[in-house]
C-alpha cells in the first residue's frame, strides 16, 4: 500500500456541500408531487381480533384512491428485519392482519391525492373489534395463557429455540465449566437484576418511503433505509412477487442508528403502487416513529459474578429476558450480544454461562438500535463489575485492569476468536488521566448540597458479522483515468461514502476527486449486506482494498501489453505505468484508457467482495463526571472522557464525531429517555415533549481520544467505530450516581425524580441513624 | 385565500387554504431545506426567518405571511457559506437533516447577539436538536466561526 495521504486524516465528507446548503437530497424531498399520500388506520387496542371493517363511506371521500384491509393482502408471513439471508427472525407478520397485536398496529392502508382527504377517510372507517386480553408484562409473557402468535402460518427459523405456543420468539443456553460450583468458591460475589427500557433511536428523519412503477412494470422503492438489498427481499416476499420485480434506491438518509435496519415503512407504498400502478409515499409522523417504530429491546438481565479474595474475576453468569414486542424483528440476534460482548471483556474465566429467552408481548415490535443488545448487556455486567469492586473495597478501575482481555488472548465467549488487536489497557489508563480519576474517585463535595462524582465502564462490540456479512465493491476506470466506485453499503450520515473513497484514493495513489462513489441502487450497485453491525469500514472497506489491488493488476496487464512488456515488468504509481527496467519507458493512465476505449485491449472493470472469518471487536473505556444536587436529585453530566481502540482511525474527524454522538445518545438513555405504557398498553411517550432526548444543554462536555491498535484483517488495520461508543454511559453514570449518593440504580433511566425519592428514603432512615452515607455527603 | 409576501427576496402570491401551515407552504414552493422533525415544536428543524427573526415554521399559520418576509436557507446561501465550512471541517454535518435549521438559527444568533459567549450560544440553540453529533463538533464549529478560543 502506498503512502497515506487520506487515510487517518480529517477529511471533509463528500456530501457536506449538498447537506449544508439544504439541497433536496432526502427521500421526501425527491418524491414526485403526484404521489398518492398514504396513511395508516391504527388499532386502539393492544390485542384484538377484527370482527368487521366497513370502508364504503371512506371510499366515497373525493380524492381517495384506495383503501386496503387484511382481506386484501397476501397471506404469506414475513419479517421486516433486515439481516443477511437466511434471516433468523421468525416470519410472523402480514402486511395487515385480522389479529392486531399492539396499540398502533396497522388496520387499514388509505391512499388518496392529499393529506386532507386521507385524514377524512381515516375517520370514516368503522371497525368492530373483539377485544382480547393483552400480554403487557414481559416478565410474565412466557407460558402466558394468552398466545400472541397462535396462527398456523407462523414460520420459525431453525436453531433459534422458538416456541410460538409459549410466546417464545427465541432461546439459547451456552457456557463453560460449573458456574454454581465456582461461584460458591468465590470470596466476593454480586447477584443482581438489571432492567433497560425500549428506548427510541429518534433519528431526525422519520421513516419515509416512496414508490413508483417503472417502464418495465417493476416497483421502484426509494427509501430512507440502511438495508436496500434486504428491503428488496422483504418487499418481494410481503407482496408475494418475484424479487426481480423490485428495485430499491437509497438517497441520503437523515440518520438511522439501526431503526432503518427494519423495513418499517416500505411495504405500505410498495403495496399501494403495486395495486394501483400509481406513485405513492408514506412519511411517518414523529408520533408514528414512536408507536410504530423499531426501538431497542427492553431487557431484564440477571447477572451473577464472582471474584477471588485478590480480585480475580472467576465466573460470570448472564441470564437475559428480552421483550421483542408484538413481532420478532431482530429478537433472536440482539439478545446474544448481551452475553458475547460482555463476558468476553474479561479473561481467564473458570466458568461462564449465558442463557436467554426472547418473549412476545403486546407492545411495539422492537428492532435494531446501535449497540444491538451489547448496550443492555453492558449496563448489567459493567454495573455488576462496579458493584463487585465496591463490595471488595477495590477501585473499579483496578479490578478492570486486573481482569480485562489483553492482546493475544482467546476471548471468553466470542466464537473461538482471539484478541488480535487490543489496547483496552491503554484506554483505561488514559481515561483515568483525562478525568483525573485518582483525585476525583469516588466523589468530591462542591457545595452545601452538591456532590461531584465519577464512574467508569468498558465496552466492546464487533466489526461486521463473521462469515456472514458481505461487502462488494465494483471499480471502473473511465476516460482521463477517473474511477467510479460502486458500493452497496448505505451511508446514513456516518460518512462511509467518504471513508471508503479515502481508502481507495490511498490504494490507487490518486486524488480523492478522481474517484466517484455511488450508492445505493439494487439494480446497479454490487451486493452488500447493508450498513449495520458496525460493518461498513471493516467489511466493505476490505472489499475496497481488494478491488483496488485487482484493478491495479488489470491496469498493469493492459498497459504492459501495449508497451510490449511482460505484466510483471511494469509498476503503476497512480498516474504512470512504468517499465521497471527503464524509467523513461512509461505510459500515462489517461493514454491507456484512450487506447482501450479505441479497441486496443479490454475495458478495465473489476468487482471484489469481502467476507471475514472474524469480527474483531473495537474496545473502549468511558468515564463520566457528574454533579448531583442532593436536595433535588438533579444529575448534571459535566464531562465524559472516552478513549477508543477502533484499530486504525480512517477519518479522525468522523470517528471522533461518531464517538461523541454515541456517548450523548448513551447519556440520553442513562438519564432522560423513558418509555412508558398505560395499563392498557398504550405507549405514553410519543413525541419529543414527553420523550426527552438530550439537547445541547443536557449533554455536558465530551472528550474523545483514540488508542489505535492495528487489526491485521482490517483495511489499513481498521476495526469498527459506530456501535461500541454507545455502551458505556449507562453503567458509568449509574456508578457515578452511586458514588455521589450511595443509591444504586439497576434500571434506566436514572431520573432526578428517582434520585430524589431515593435520597428522601435514605434521609428518613438516617434521621434515626446519623452515620450513613447521606450524612457523609451532606458534610 | 390569496396571500402575498416576500420569499428569499422575491415577491410571491399564493392561493392557500386557511389552515395551511407555513412549513407545508414552503416545502410545496420547493424550499426543501425546511424539514419536519417532530410536529410538536421541539426539534428546530423547520426554523426559518419571519421578517428576519427565527420562527418554527411548523407552528406558524401560512396566512400570517400576508405582507411579511420569509427567508429560508435557500435564500441565505452566501451568508451561510462560512459557517457551513466550519461545520464541514469538523465533520459536524453527519446526516445533515438538522443542519439547515441549525445554520439559519446560528445566523440569527449572530445578528442578534454581538460576540456571544459559550453559554449564550448553547442557550440560543438549545431548541435545535441533533441526534448524530452529540453537539460537541457543532460547538467547535461555532467557536471557530465566532472567533473564540477552544477550551
């Protein structure tokens, strides 16, 4: 590989100019004005059977084009989850079903010429329901007498432990050694239960799709999606039409964070356009993004962890109960990361066990959200490690330094893989310096009723899914020697178009502006699994490197023939093809293309794909400093120090912004973002007034550094960055709150109300006994 | 009803329904920089200027435009260029969906407060939500734009 002029530099995003000048580049900006407007009539009940639907009056509203109910859709069940075939999520849904399974479940699709007539029609549809008992409490869903998916047409996938007659979407058990025996031998142990909620991605651009019929009678789906190729498969199956009849195009995306790894909105306009032949679109309101989105799986995680007298962690036992909601999207796969990514942070365990059940309930169907189960697992296990340290009277940083996975280690529970690139130890020591751990741990009193405290946590994730995820890159050499690089992965704002171009420019030894990057159109782009599982930099980046090597060989081959030399006697420096024995004998790349385009050889185009047998984890350490007001319970995040090992940093700006953004999303999950349901199963937090994501006043200041390792299987030594960065705030902040108040929170979010109530309770107890922690902090 | 107004420096007349919202009118006129992110006046994505002051166009009836001046990012391309460069240099554009609303509000802040300090900047822009960046890179871009040293 030649000199790096672009890789590891702060390169501007290629689309920055268009995005920052407000150009019409997103799905709804591009939708033809002639699109039929689609809205969905939604169930007011958490669980019911439709007895009758009367649409005649609604159909008579002027401007209404079509109304569809469960009687009009194919009866083949499918899943909206977008993962590589064979998709593990069960086929458990229809476009519209007679049984509705959550408040907000679509009952009818209404399409009309404008929003007004569609709104009128929605009000005129009359539905009679047989209201059924809902299953709302996920801790009671397994073997509940009420079944959520009793239908015969349900399709479970092999090997994931599904039992639809137990409300069980998936289950698993694995481990090593005798967990109970080892635990009994441990001098110190923590056995606790942790709970995280179904938080919402809240990407700024809502779910948006429009469809048109092309000149060949095929459906063109233009959508804000992370998974164009999977959308093609999902839409074809849902509509029961050949995949060749569907083309999916991804324009710019206004954020995804996993939400758009489920095809939440695509099937509705696809169905309307298929039935009517007319262009149609759906733009979810923010409320719909909440009540019919694809949020994080709510989880309850039992952790048992034990250590020897000296602090050596000997055993970790994780038992996760995951709530997949009404449908199973990403249910079987998210849960696994609560075990693999947490247990593998710690080395040389004598025993471990991971057990999981994923259950159906009558709540919003969950999906993929950045971190994908690791976030929930990390809150539980990293909190338990903090609790263990406190129990032992040991510094939580020290217990980690003693026990973490090191370069070269076999991971404890990671598919037999080794830590081939790991600087986690450096991440911890640098974070301690950045935050002033030694001076500030555990707390510093800052006022009559304010305390500042620190907390720490670790995180790891993956880089794509080993032996499954595929990235493909097609490179074409054009006139004057510029290249077109066709990619199939989705830039959703993260900047993968840019970083893949950086890599290609350095591989090809040319300026970035000589490479035109194009994604994604399933008719034109080479196949890619999609942008999820932290895969684009590592998996598709690997394909870039291969494609560049391949095209350089082709360039040398064609030029050598014209120069009448054997192919191995020429070198390509990016502009010139040079005779190795005679530097004055060379050919310019532009002359080569001109010659080839005039018939003196074969046109140069290459396609290379990449799959990795391993998924090297990025690592990080995060520590927060918060201030707690002991009178009001208010928690103010002041400072967050993060040091990340993502292998080689490809774009120093974009990697840093990914980290800062992930941390602040994690802070939102830790402190503010709550999802609550009414007793009848109606989701209460359905707008940005009641679901509070951090504003710039709530985030505190975030300081990010990198401790680069070199991953031998990664492009330029890179691993991934996108997901690992969201996992530390939950456990770090929970421990800082403990250090500030003595209150241990095992459920997120940790709101001021909860802290206030907890402090009040302690104070009540301590009025009788003045020696408690609260009195200490009140000073 | 027929309303006449000035949009991005040009006189315009439009026949609108009385319940038309400014956001929808602007998008229907091709001003696609104006985005809808929430429907409840919380996110700041639809920020435009009405007679030079920032408003949330999702919360303004279009009828109020009669005789007034509305400005969107499409009409501020030159004025916005320098701050946009600062954002791009920090990688703070990310998905870009919140950028037009943010940029137009930063330009309003610049006109309204002379030499703003970091707290004034954060307060003024607290209604401009962003889910990608965690705000840090945006703040760096603003500090650079307003000529402040970075702490």
